[in-house]
C-alpha cells in the first residue's frame, strides 16, 4: 500500500490540505457530532424546560417573556396533582423494578441449570420475545384480554375458578400496569442475568459444591456477590428506563380511572395538551428531570462502576 | 462386611440424590413451562384474534377452533392509514439507526482508543441523556419544531429517535472496541495506512457483530416509541405505534383489526430479536456484559 501523505516540495493542493486536516484532527472530527447532538438533547431541553417553567406564557422571545418566579411550580404542586403523580410513579417504578429483578434472576438461574443445551436455548429464545411487544401494543393486548366483558382472563377466572375476577382496569389498575410492565421487561433482566450467570467461573461453583453447601447458600455467598456488577448495571438501566414509562399506561388506562395511574409523564402530557398549560407542564418536567438525573447519578457515584469497566 | 455396609450406604445416598435431582428437574421445568405459557398465551391470543372472522373476534366462550381468515389484514391494508404509518415507521426508524451509527460509532472509537480527560464523567454524561424523561425532552422540541417547521415531519422524528439511542450506541460500541486489540490497527499503520483507514478497514470489520446488534436494538427501541409520535406528529409522519393507539381512541374499537395491526407490528421485531439473540445481553446492558 502506498503512503497517501508523501512529503512533497510542491505546494499542497486544497484537497491534500483538507485531507491532512482530517487525518491530523481525526479524534476531534469523530467526537464533534456526538458531542453536538448530546448538548442538543441534554442541556438544551433541560434549560428550555427551566425557562418555560419560569414564565407566564410560552414565547420564544426571551426579552418579551413575562417571568413569574415559581408560580408555575406552585400551581403544579397545589392544583396540578404533581405530588400524587410522583407517588404513583415511585410506586410503579419500585414495584416493577423489584418484581422484574427477582423474576429475571430466578428465571435466569433456572434456565442456567437446565441440563440439555437444546432445552436451554429454547427457553432462552422464548423468554426474550415479550421485549418485541411495543408498550402500546401491550396495552391493546391488556385491553383485549382483561376487558371485564369480553376479556378471556376474567372469563376464565369467573367460570373456571371459585373466585370472582376484579375489573383489572378500574379496580386494580396500578397492579395491572405493574404486571404488564413485568411481562414486557422481565426478559431484559433475564437475558442480562443469564449472561452474567454464564460468566461465573466454573471453578468457583465447583469449589462451593465440594464444600457441600446447599444451592441457595451457593447463590447467596458465591454467585450473587460475583455477579454484583452485572446486577447493578441491569437494575440501573432498567430503573432509568422505568422512569421513561409512558406507552403502556397511556394505552391501557390513559392515567385513569380518575388519576389512579397518572404517572408524572402522563400528568405532564395532560397539562400540555388537555389543560393547555405548557408552563405548568414545564415546571413538573423540570422537577422530574432533576430528580431522576440526580437519583441515578447518586446511585452511580455511590455504587460506582468499579468492577464493570476495569 | 464393613465394605458392603459402606457400599450400601453410598448406594442409598446416591438413590436419594438421584430422586432429589429428579424432583429438582421436574420443579424447574414446571416453573419454566409455566412462564413459557405466560409469555406465549397473550401473543397467541392476539394472533388468533387477528385471524378470526369478523364479529367472532371477542365472543365468549371463545371459539377455540375456527377457520382462520385474513379478512382483518385485508381490511387493515385497504381502508386505513396503516400502510402509511407502517412505512413511515420503517423509513424513519431505519434512517435514525443509520444516523445514530454514523454519529455514535466514531465517537465510541475515540472514547475507546484515546485518553480523554474525565472519561468517566463524559460517559456518565452520555448515559444521562437516557435518564432524561422523554416527556421532559419532547416539550421543548414540540415548541421548537413548530418554529422550525419540523413539526409532523419525518426528519424531526428521525432526530428524536437518534436522541433515544445515541447513548446506547456509544456505550455498547466503546465496549466492543475495547475488546478489539490495538495491535490490529498498529499493524495496519505500519503498512502505511492512515488512522482513518485503520479504523475503516481493520477495526470496523472486526466490530461488525457489535454494530449489527446495536443497530437492531436501536431499531427496536425507536420502533416501540409512542410518545414522540403522539406529541410531534399529526398526519404526515405518524408512526405505527400512534396508529395502533388511535384504534383505542376511537369509540367502537374494531378488535379484529386492532389485533391484526398489533400482530403486524410485533412479528418483524420478534425476528430481529432472535437474529441478535447472541449479542442481546451485551447490547441491552450497554456493553457491560460482553462475554457469554
């Protein structure tokens, strides 16, 4: 291969000079678009939300804007139902995260212990399928199957068991949302945990087996400590994504009945498009954004990525 | 005598162990098959509903045996915006995947190969773009897009889809590049290749599985997104998720067509998921779990 940058005494052509500029500053060219887009999607929305939250009427002209201090925050938290929606969000996030982590781990451990390789890969492929279902499609499935008049699940409970089915969408809407999310995203935990379990060194497991320790103790004392970084990363990413939840609830209940399933994201959406109060929506968005980013960063700082990146 | 004694003791112990293992195996597969049923039944139900003749989709007790018909699918294709929305999503999501790879992969390469000041902080900053709730991000863009005439355009949606996946692409690809020995490029450079040529002709081919899997996972995350379509489109750039949602909004829900639309949305993604099965853990864990 001939060297493209041969030293020549003749003055360089514009093309050659551009090429040198490209090659000499390659890392900068490679980083620049990513950094620009990142600034656009992190700092800009945060700053703009903050600006909107402090003014009376949305306007692009900063100088004409009527700044009203914290009035929008006051409206949001006294009459906007913001506190209620934060409680609902935390309930859903915490319960779904716990449920998905435990279920995902148990399923991963069970599949990892399957003897035949074919059965193993059968379960492995089958269990990831729910992730293919968009939250809004899951909501439609929920509406079809849980509908108290035409749904198959209430029908089976009422005719096949001595129990009377609750109306899933109005009696226990929060539980229904959590269970649907668990159906959707337990596979996420499962697949990461399964990979983590497969990376536990065989010698480590053999050693604890020789000790005669029962299975659960092997997990508690040997395997789970070894997998700590994997468990940390999986729960962190799932936590981050749970705060993004919107489609499944919006499609299933629309935040209702009443405000029973009104997540913060739904509340902001309704303030925007139903109440037409963009500035109040922005105030809630600012609080939500700051809380979520702060929480995740505190977790990262406290636990750290040690043992993950090194 | 003593030997026989101990022999029979081990034998009975072994028998004990065998029965115990059998019980464990039975319990294990019972639980796993139960979960398999939980996974499959809703999908079976959706698919069967989409194939039932009109009017019988939601009859109870259900018609377990029926003559499948593609009536709902034909309806779907003929008299609604389904085809437009499906094509919209396909185009917008694919374009966003290409764009996010073009932006994210080179940056990941630099993050992997160079000593960046405060590298961890940079990576956490990148991850933080995922922490921002989409509703908080979309609100400013809703206002800006109207000013820039990007509201209800495919370009606007492509940009928003890029924003969902950029952090994922950078993290996963950095991890993949970390796993490719630098000696490969050094050898190429000794042969006279520029750094860019080394990246393009040596590193990128080696990172192909990573790029492929992160592309598909990005595709899925954008494909299933509802909120951006809901806020930023009205007619021209409606994605398929919003189309499915619009069924729910209508007063008399046509269950058969709704089921058909949902099924059509899910099937390609299932195929994609199975295609990247091997690298799924690496991709979903942001590149943290690489080996399996």
